C-alpha cells in the first residue's frame, strides 16, 4: 500500500489494536525535512508499533537506513546513518504531555490524529546532526583548496608602495 503512511489515524484506535506498520518511506515524503536532505532522495525503513502503557498511548519507532545531508565543510553529500529506536508517549494536548511520567519522550498528535509520516519525520529531524560533516581526511573546505596558491597576495600588497616608488624612480631617471 504505497503512500499509506500519509493519512491521519486515530491514536486511541492505534493503541487499542496494538497496530503495527512496516514500510519504506521516501525521504522526500517526510514533512518538514530540510530541503537539501529531501532533494537527495533515498528512503528509510520504518517499523512502528503502538500500544498502551500506564494509560498512555505508546509508539515504538525503529528507523533503519541513511539520509543524505550536505557536508558543511566540503559542501558535498554526506550520508547520515539513521539507526534509531525510540519509545514515545503520544499525547493529544499540551496538558496531557505534562501528565506523562518524567523521562518519557512525548509526541503531540493534536485531537488524537496521527500522521505516520510526520511521526517518522520527527525522529529523522532529531537524529540529524545540526552540522553534518564527513569524517574522512579528503573532506576539505572548497575555499581552502584555492587558498593554497595565491598566498603571495598579501605580501604583494605590502610591497606595492616600494614597487610604485621604484617605478617612479625609474621613470624619473629615464632621460627624456
Ligand atoms: Zn565533507
């Protein structure tokens, strides 16, 4: 059932029926994902299990795969591994979230309506590093590659007055 993740579901029903979902979701279909990550494409494997614990609707979410982010050093694509297992209490309002036992992570599904794609997207956003970087040594800033050659630039700047002076002297010394 392709695209089955993108519809609003009733949280209570999901919890009561202990619903389970397993699907590969295209990264581009995750709402709120940074545009460079979405544009790089690919898909993630998601396993979602719902249930109830201490009266709260619970979602166990496991993600496997990788997304492509932009390396902030060399500006090339860098694979960010998504290997997450989370348990969230799915609450229907902010006051409900306050009632959740300390240490539980919560996910707000307004009016008890849950979009599986949005839930997966939230997990991906949490797992994405604020600054994505390659770990290999070949990763260099594009500016650094060009900065190595024209290092003479500032030196030239400093000697120019003398060069100008020499030019003036030479010009003045030249017989008319
Ligand atoms: Zn890089």
